[in-house]
């Protein structure tokens, strides 16, 4: 469902996007998918490795922070 001029910018309603869940029994590949998806959803693109938040990514991989906390950190960056 497109909505006004925002749809021309690649912005869609949340109902139009797939949900990605991160379960405790996740694989490294699933964590990387979540990380890429967060960057794309929050910042609008996938960043180069040098531009990424290395410490929060490591914390997410070690379960020290939640996906929600990771999203907040990326949004504030």
C-alpha cells in the first residue's frame, strides 16, 4: 500500500515489510541479517564495514543488548 509522496522515497507502511525475529537459538547468519536490516530500516541504507557500530554489533551478537537497544544506538549515531 503506497501512501503519498513518501512512497516515492522508498518509505512503506510497517505492514508492507517483513518482520525479522531474533530468537535465543539464532545463528550467526541470522544475527548478521538483523544487523543489516536495522541499518537499512533506520538509516535507509546498508553501511560499509568501517561506518558500522562495531561495539554494539558485538554486544548484540553476545546477547549483551537487545535488538531494541541496538536500534536505539544506530538511530542515535
